[in-house]
């Protein structure tokens, strides 16, 4: 008898049959049942091996098995640990599996063309997964907003203020010294801007807004025009 992936489990029978067991004994019992179903055969009374399967020392595993034998939950026959219910359920599950296989074979034999079609479809879908490497994932691409024709760009690190941009700033009332100073600040600010924040569609428009904000701030400070300096001349000593 071979092993089976599952057996029937009756919760009421389990609860009533194990209510007198300790938590440790219950864990050992369900592990022995699972080992029986997995292999189709009762596990051997090899306490060194059982200690690893039960998660305890060999001496403790021996005491737990002896306690379950005294309680009538298991028996030892020919060096094997027997649980009759586990063997019965394993046999029932094995027979049910064989019966389902027979039904499927009978169904396919009645319609061999459909059977071959199913097999070919299964092979066709299974073959790439089994024999061919998985394709490399495509790099993530952020979708552009609808209607956008450009992706934008970052300001070059060696950017300098174009003459046309400077002339526009001067025409708005910015003096030449401030224009050069703000151009340096403009470059340093946007070159160091992280990620998508430093990507713009129209850098000239960004510069115009930069100049407008500078002028608004200047006006708020009350410096609408550069200060005027008066030159005082000293009279010759003979006229003083």
C-alpha cells in the first residue's frame, strides 16, 4: 500500500478520542497518523529517528510512545508503531484514488480523440514551463499622461544662462548682476533636485517663473529699485 496525500479526518472522533491525552501526547499521535498516511506504512519504533520527527529527545519520545500504548491509542507490532484507524483511513483513501483513476481512464477510452486533445493541450502548456527559461521581466516604464508629447528632461550640469533668457529677465526689471546670480542658483537648485521632481518639459518657462518669484519677493521686501548713491565733492582747502 502506497502513501496518500490526505485521509479522512473526523473532528468529533478526534476530540472525544483524545480528550484524556496531554498536549504533548496529542501532538505525537497526530504526527504518527500523518507518517502512516504519508508512507502508507506504520512508522518504525526507532526512537532516535522519532525524536527528530516529534521534536524531542529519544528518551522523551520513548516515554510518549509507551504512554500512548498504555492508553490503547497505538500498538507496537514487529518493531512498528500501529494505529489501526490510520491504516484503515489510508487504505480507504488509496482505494478512492485508484477508483477515480479508473473512472478517468474509462472516460478517456470512450473518447480517445478528446483524450489526446487534452493531453496535447496539457503538454503544450507544460512544455514551455518545464523546458524553457522564464523570460526576463521588462523594465518598468511609467506611462505618460494622455495628450503629452514629451517626456521631459533634466537640466544639464554645465548649463549656463542663454542670452535670450537673460534679455527677457532684464526686460522684466531684473538687473544684470541679479540675473547672473539667480542663474547660478537656478542651475544648482535644479541639478540637485531628486528623481522626477528634477524633470521638466519646458526649462525656459521654469526660468521665467523663477524670475517672476524673485521679483515678487524683491517687491515684498520694499526694494523695487536698486538704491541710489549720492556723490559728495569736497571743496579745496582754500575755500573752506
